[in-house]
């Protein structure tokens, strides 16, 4: 099931997707790529085709001799490349990169004249089997939220959105909040990194239990902010350390990421520690983004922030995750 917050309210109704084995397209065969077949397929693809899941791959297609470089160097070094042959002709490709606990799909594309034949689903089914054979437990990919066909295909194949949304306030004026027994303590260097890794793992376990091992392994780099940019704080409520925050961005539009203990979610204490974080800013910004350490935290606290004129927003790129053991 996939449930998340729309632009105004929590969707109480849940969409159900049947997890089933996808029958391969008749006449389709997924095989390890060979350079001649890969070169032939790349002639029919564009930079945009290779950029959907990983823009760095598409950038190579724009360079002189880019397709040759893609076939001989870039794709082989990006991961394991497989082709789908349809009636012995190369029709689509998938690039799978092995991680600690998961396989990341870095490219998945179908030749223009071969689309709408179920080949993308066939390739995702093959990726599932290859991941199981490699002894890994998860698959994931980053999909642009505006790419409706790619998102629909992933959902139909049993993938779920991981932390797809955040909240944004676009309004002049100060936030009307009181500071009651809450404060922040600045952190930096290795101390900030070590503590943040621990809080990322804890909040994922509390709020994204369905994939928490992945959150602190292959997705740790995705979850971890750039600590060289912005400021990191330990959050203190009363006498207890209850979480961490990272503030990054320009003064006119900062982004605040919160990792909090579950007991604070949707309570006045959460607003108290958020107020303590906002007091570190020198001016009241006209726009603020709040990221939450887990999807359940967002769902629990969305009503807490709406009176402050925060609204849920969808990320430009959404991480889609599937258990290979389903």
C-alpha cells in the first residue's frame, strides 16, 4: 500500500497495488549486455532517456563520442548492464548498481519504437530476480515525481515511495510560537556526523519501519545532509535530548530537517524545539521548508503545522523502494 499526504490533507483512503509476478513480454529475453548490441540500442536513445533515473548518465550522451563512451566505459562502470532482446533485437536496457543491502537501478529505458509493450515491467521483474540471486534484500531508484509513466510503472511493480513529501511555508511575518523549556546545542565535525547517523537510524526505525534497514545503509547518503553547508543542532526539551536538526539554505528560504523522538510527534513539545531552531535565524524568512526524518512523522504532525500556514509539497525526485524478498 502507498499512502502519503496531498497538498492539503492526509489521504485517509489507501491505494492498494497487487504484488504479483509480471509475465514477461512474449518474445522478450533479458541478457547481460554485449557491446555491439548496446551500441545499436544507444543509437535510438537520447540523453533525456538516460537521465530519468540518474542525470549523470544522460550528461555523457551530450559529449562528443558520448554513445561510444557510454557503451564501452560509462555504463559498464556504473553497474551491471542488461539488455532486453525482443525477437533478438535490443529493445531496452537496465543498469543495476550493487550496494550494501540493496541494488540501485540507475537506468531503465526502452527504445522509442518498442514502448508500450510491457518491456519496462519485464526489466523490473528481471532486476528483482537478479537482486535475489545476488543475496540483496532491496531495490531502489530515484524517479522524478513529474514523470507519471515511470512512477505508475514502479508502483504497479510493487515499489513504494520513501519520504516523498515535505512541508513549506510561503508567508511574510514571524511564526507565532512560544519557547518553553527547549533549546539547541550546536554540533559540528565528526560529532555531528556520528550523532546524526544514529538519529537517522532511530527515526527510520520509528517512522519507516517497512524499510528502516535500508535507510541507514544504502540510503544513508540520501538521508544525510551536507554537514559542510548549514548548521547542525542537538535538540533539548526539558532535560532530555530529543532529536537533531539541520538548517541549510539561503536566509530568504532556509530548509530545516528534523529528526525527533516519536513521543514528540504532533505535540506542543515539537513546536517548542522547532521554535528553538528558528530562533537561530537572524531574520524571519518569507519561505521555510521543513523536512521530516520519516514518513510517519510527517503524517503524524501535518495537522500541527497547518495552522502556521505550512502546506505539504511533493519532492521533485522521489525514492522508490521495493523489497526483493516479497
